[in-house]
C-alpha cells in the first residue's frame, strides 16, 4: 500500500522530464519547411493525409497532417529514426511518421 504513492511520484517526475525534453528548443537543431499538406477525402476509412517537409536538400514525406504546421512556414525540427517532430509555437509538438524521402529541386 505504501508503494503506490512512490510509483505516482516516479511517473510524474519521469513524465515531466519527457515533456520538458519535447518542448525544449535546444532539442530541435534542424529547420523544416512545410512544403505541402494534402488531405484527400475518399470513402471512409481510407482518407489520405500527406505532408511534405523539406530539411536541407531532402523532402520527407509523412503520412499525417498537423493543422498548426502551416504550409510555407519554417519550424524547428528533429528527426528520430522514422519520425520527424516539429516544435510549433506555444510548446506544441507535431509528430510525423516518415514514409519516404526525395531530393528537393
């Protein structure tokens, strides 16, 4: 019974550290330019969402859309494996799953 409060404290501290890491601008060393965001409405449940994000000379194609990431805007970004995260104003993070890349022209 006495272990439960300790577990709650540990979860709170660990959760806070992760949230702080995600919104720390120093953890977003790249700049991503939102090239496009397309939502194609088809018969449910097969709607298609695609976002293209340019980082340097590569365009990352992602399988989702974040309404706060306005097309034509630049955002601090980081890439972790098959994910790219953008730091949007007010500490919000938009996460995308990378499904492909291509060279920017």
